[in-house]
């Protein structure tokens, strides 16, 4: 498979604290990759570095064959790399459809894109994605009135509005009723196979990530501790000692 994301020795510091210390990982086009590790290991910081939330202090991020380390969030999204967050970013006084349009505005960032939101194609895509995540019947509800799990699904749909090649998901199952998790996993797998979206997923639910991901990287203390197939990572003594042994 073609290499889609190549993180090369990325370092990010906050004053004297090194949040990411020469972290390297790769994601191939078409796969679902996982990122695990204890709280404070640098996973979310790495997502921010990859997606342009702040500049890296060392190393490089290569996406689709080109360096994006010098770019900010908007241009990176327009190249086809988007993300979701640990906490949903839903605006309570907007309907589901309006939220999806706000997401598209934020990701596209120019007047032509704003005008195209009125076009039938954008409206149709929004309707289709709401159906895809199971929220079509909620399309006229205010986002803040949705359950937390529904807000997670809405944020997923919002991210898909930008038609990403690669989508980074930060703990997609966190806070969701266990009875809804299988449905979310199914939609992630369908987005990967039916929509052609490559996924990199931070997840603390080991049952979920071990069954979802084809390749997993484990961080600890800001560094890569291990990387490999789910079985390789699950059985790595270093991972067991630093993380899985505490699960």
C-alpha cells in the first residue's frame, strides 16, 4: 500500500517539557492504524503537530508525498487531512445541518466555498452523511440537545464533509454508552472501506482498537515504545509493563 502519512522524528516541547520526543510513525493508504499509550504519553499532542495546530520543534510530517510541517490547520484540511477531538465541538444553538456547514466553512476557508454551501451538491452530501451516521431523522434538532454519543457521530459526519483522505480520530468511543460502541465501530469500518477514508485512531478501549486497527503504535513518555500488528503490540513486554498491564 502507498505510504500516506510519514511522521519523521517529530519533537514538540512546551517550555522544558518534551511532549513528543523524536516520534516516528507511518500510515498507509487504505488502512486503519491505531495509536495507544498511557495518559500524558503525547498522543493528542502528536495529533496537533500532524494537523498543524502548532508548529513542530523538530522533525517533519509528510502527507501524501509532501511536507506539511510548515502549514496550519486550514491548508492541511484542504489537502485532505482532518481530525476529531476527545471532546465534541458542537455548537448548541445550531441544527445538525448547520453544524455540518460550519465545519465545512472552517475547513474550506474561502468565499467560493461558502457560496458553494448553497449548492445542491453540498446539501445532498450533508443529507447523505447524516444518513450514513444514523442521524438523518435528527437533522433539525439542535446539536446541543443530542446525546453525547450522537454528538460524537455528528462530529464524525462533520469531519467527513471535508472529504478527507486521512482522518485522525481522538478517542472516538470515549464517553459513549457501551451499547452504541459496536455501531460506531461499524461506521468507522464502513467509512474506511466504502468511502475510502484512511483512519488513524487514538483509543483507550483495548478491545476496540485491537479489533479495529491493522497496525498499532504505542507511545510512552513522549516516545514510541513499540509498533506493529495488534498481536505484536499486545504481547510486547514493554507495552505490557508500561500500559496494558495496568488495564
